[in-house]
C-alpha cells in the first residue's frame, strides 16, 4: 500500500528549502559590498580567480603581486568598516563610478593562500555589474549550504534527520547566518565538514542507491569545505575520522563508504599541504592576521590565560562577539536567547551513547579546546588577537550533530516551539541590527528601516520588507527543523 505521507515529507523539505533560501537572501541584502570579514582579500580573489581579463582583473605594470580590479571590488568601498555609526552611504560616490578601478596588493593570485575551489566557482558569477555579481555570489554561497542540508534530509535514515539541519540552525544566530549570506569562504568551511561526517555515517547505515548517493554527497561536501579554507581541510579530515570511528565494525564489510572516506581524506590532505595557511599549524598565525603584539608570557602562563578566556570563542558566534568586521555589536538579548536555546537543546538531546559514539564525542569536544589553544600558543597570542569565533563554528556544528544522534527525536512539541521561538526572536533582532548598521548607522534607532534611510540597494523593495520577509522565513525554518526533533512520530516527516 503506497505511503500517503511521502508528499507531506516532500512539502516540508521544499518549504524548509525555500525558507532557508529566503533567509540567506535577506542576509545577502542586509549589508553592502565589502562588509563581510576580510572582503578586501576575498572580493579581489574572486574577481581574479579565472586569471587576467580586461576590465575584470588586470596586471599592474611594475608590481607583479598587485592586481587592478573594479573599485567596487576593492578597498575603495570600505569607508564604513570599523565605524558602526557610519552608514554605507559614504561609498556612494565610488559605487556610482563604474569606470573607477582600484589596485589590490593581496589576493589568492597563485592559489596558494587559500584552496581555489570557492573562488573559482564564485568567479563564474562575476560580470560587468559588480553589485549584481556580489549579490549573486552571496545568494549562491548560501544556496550551496541549503542544498547540502536538503540532500542530507532526503537521503539519511529517518533517525538521523535531526542531525542533518538542526545543528547548523541552532548555532547560526547571528554569526553563522551573516557568513552564509556573504562572499566569505568560511560559509562553505562551516557547512562542508558538518555535511561530510553525517553523509559518510549515514552511508554505512544505508544500502543500494541511497548509499551511493550519500557517498556522492560526502565527496561534494569535501570539495565544498576543503576547497574553501585550509582549516576546513583539517576539519574535513576530522569528519572522516569521526565517521570511521562511529562505524569501526563496518569498515571492511562496507567498502564503498570506506573507499570514499579514504579518497576524501587524501583529497583534504593534499589541498591543505599546498596552501600557505598550513604554515599556521607549524609556525602560528602571520602577523598580518593578528591584532597587537605577541605575548611575553611563558607557554604555561599563556595556556592558562587562554583557557580562562576560551568560552568567549565558543559563545562568540552566538552574539557575544560583533559580526561583520567585528564592528557590528549585537544587543544582549540576541546572545541570551541564542545561548539559552542551544544550551536547552543540547541538554534535552543528550543521551547515553555506545562506546564508539562516546569516543567521537570526546574527540570533537576536545578539538574545541585543543585547536584554538594550539594555534594561539604557536602564535604567542591571547584570545581575541587572532583566532575568531567563526574559526570554531565548524567544530561546534559537528559536536552538536553528534550530541543530537545520541538521542534522536527527544523534544516535546512545547520544547521544540520554545526553542524555535527563542531562535526566531534572536534572529529577527540581529537581522534588524545588521540592516540598521548599514542603512543609517547604529546612531539611529527606529523599527522602520525605510524611514530616513541613507543607503540601500537600487531595488524595488526596501530594507523593512527584507527584514520582515527574512525574519518570517527564518521563523518558519526554525519551526520546520525543530519539528524533526519532536518525539511524537506523528508530527515528523516519515519515510
């Protein structure tokens, strides 16, 4: 007898995908060009990712390490960076001069600083209209993440579905979403490893074409993550190791997932070793990547000092640290609701797990300590100088996913609604602040973003509409995803 609930599951997935796309699009429109972290590096790298081209990426005579790019894709439009009271209107003169060009001395020209995949793929969206190009790149960046999550929701066994989208959701407000709707490769560096470990783990628990499809998703996730950032290569390798630990007894009997895991591991290692960022593991962060001088403390003193401040990196992606260029602070209500929602969710989801799962949890939890402490120690830096919260977000998403799988769907309807509601409010406030920061600057306070706005895109809809649509879309997404964790099976999409 056919299962009439299949169309219902498809509608929930389609609705969730549309809500996710609208949410990331709202964040893509919430800020002007060059507003995401290190865009003075990432935008020229995208524009020059396909080599020299007239009007797009040109040589600079006598300066082999420099490139000439449109001014809108250079540091010429960063007048609002580090000044949250300054709206993006200060760059209007540059934005209106389509013939203006800027010389950029730093970028991924030789494909050695960063892995080339993110820049090369997004480079296809570059056109003569720089503003439209950036918006399309931002939308594409977010769409890839939403697409990976949707594929996992459709392919993984029903008991694993809460781990397919919920971990990224409950840790995304506000930093994660601001990155997903940006031109920063960190977006893929966060989503790739998180999708990789689950796809491999689910492949061991599946059969036939579903197993093959999940192995394919694992490969795509590896290309997305390891192809974006060097640290994501390390996280992808860790994701493979965790999946193999979880399925230790199946490694020989199920060769397809195992071969896929080995291929991904080799691919991630090769990409990591060929990037200049790999030097951070042996020599620490470059001086250009840090703020302030190196610490004069001994190794033990530095480790103890950083250990005491480490929680600020864990909570930083939940609103305690400003977003953007670390210049857009969030109201305390955002971090309070985001931290509370995540804490309650983890507490309610935690269950006793088998020994392999305990080992995987311990390793992923330890990584949240060891990775930042090691990088800071090698660089002789303290928390806040070099390692940012977004660097730890991939590890946090993986850890949350492992916790979710210890209990599966364990929430009551009321618990799911409360957590989703808290996230929806935190998101609505953070998106409004993000828009306000660039529309007028944070020295203006009014719920109506259209009133006396100083900057906005040349589009038919205003910032208030973007805020309302984005807030409602995320609320729908949160309730849809948390619904997967409700213990009442009648409320869940079924096989």
